[in-house]
C-alpha cells in the first residue's frame, strides 16, 4: 500500500475524492447601513456586511471561482413582528441585496433562505398560534416570501423552515407566476441541532427564541429513516436539489441520501462546526488551513455535491495556492 503513497504526484493520481472551488457555496450575513461591517463574536473571522460590502465580497467570491453565495439577513428589531411580515416586503434587506448583487454580478448564483425566523419576534420559523407552529398558514407566507425573492433576481430558493408541503406549494406558486427557471434547494433533512447557536447570534434571532426550541418541526438527531422520507417527499414535490444540515455530525445521512436518490445533494457546514474549528485553531490547538480542508474533503467523501461553508473564501484561496 505504501507505493501509492510514496510521492505527492502518486497520491494525487490515486485520490478518490476531489475538492474544488466548484463545490463551494458562501453564506453571507447582510445588515443595514453603508460601508458597515460588524464582526460576529461567536464566529471569529465572520462579519455582517452592509449591502455595498456584500456586493464587493460577492465579486471576490466570483473571482475565486465560487459558483454561488447564500444570503441571510440581520433584520432590525423594530421590523420584527409575530407574523414576520417583513419577510414578504419586496423592498426588504434580502431583496435589495439580491438586486444590488445581480446588477453588478449577474454571472454568480444567488441563493435565498426562505423561513420566517429572521423576521419574527419569537424566533420561530413559522407563525405561532396558541403556542403552536401553524404549518399551513406558514406555508402561504413562505410562498409570498419566495415570490418576492425570485422577482428580485434570486436564482435558487432554499426553504429552510421544515414546514410540511412547502416545496410543492412554493414550486406551484413560482410556476404560476412564470418563474419556472428559479430552482429549489430544499433543506430536506434539517435536524433540531445544538450546532446552530452562533448562526442565531449572527442574524439576531437567539434572543427572540430564548429557551424555546424547534423540535416540533425540525428532525430528531437520532433518526435516519425519517430523513429518507423527508428527502423523498421533497423530491416528489419538485425539489431540484436537497440538503442535509448540519454537516459533519450527519455525514452518514449525506451518504445515505446520495446513494438512495442520486440527486444533487448538498450539506451545510453550520456555524457551530465552523466556530469550534476556528476557535481551536485560534488557540493554537489545530492547524486551521489543514483542518478546514480536511473537513471539506470529508463532505465530498460522503457524497456531497457541494457544501455551504463560512470558510468558502479561505478554502478557495487555499485550493489556488
């Protein structure tokens, strides 16, 4: 076995998995203001960017060969309501960001999150009635949210809310408005994970959610067969791509989804995964460049076609070095 490991050229020649910039999607946090960048304390190296800086950063991603960026808003507290109605405002932060990016960079993909948690005073992904998330009423609002994002220029709608039936409803709503070319990336196997904490800090929903949880609509981390049913339903409803979230703790799910369905399968290296690697590296306990590349190779080895990672820019630069 040592002969195929004896030199760099033969190791490259016999490599079973290959990571490239084509595998990267860069999640970006956008905020109001001009020329404003605000560090996220729980995600060292990650910043919230005003629209003008987000446009500039998108240009950097494009120059590095990254195919797409994913937009997540930091909604001002005064615009949050129990029903999250700012999500359906065609001039909200996300829509203005998408329009600005597409005006300057129409040859890079823009992915938009569809969920209400950045817009609600309670931090849940859906509308709450008498302490319960009301699925069908929420889906109606998600369809409106998807429509305004698509008309702003979004290329791929990515519903992360985990409401039942939302993929089929959104597909039908977009098709009815002659938006058939807009893709759907379904967060199909999204687990009720403790690894989302820094993300909620970044978008400002952690305080709103408080001690509540999302276990009535996100998946039980103990389940794998359930993930297969979720993915199967989303594909049947019209999803073009599916996602597993979080990533590294759920690589078995990535593998099973890819082998079972053979559809474009993505994974999200979520905020907690990024934060623990970055935090350990900042303490000198890990070599950042090596562990971040190794972690991304693990996604590819499991069968992921692409990965959302906050380190996308750094990874792209390392791959070019």
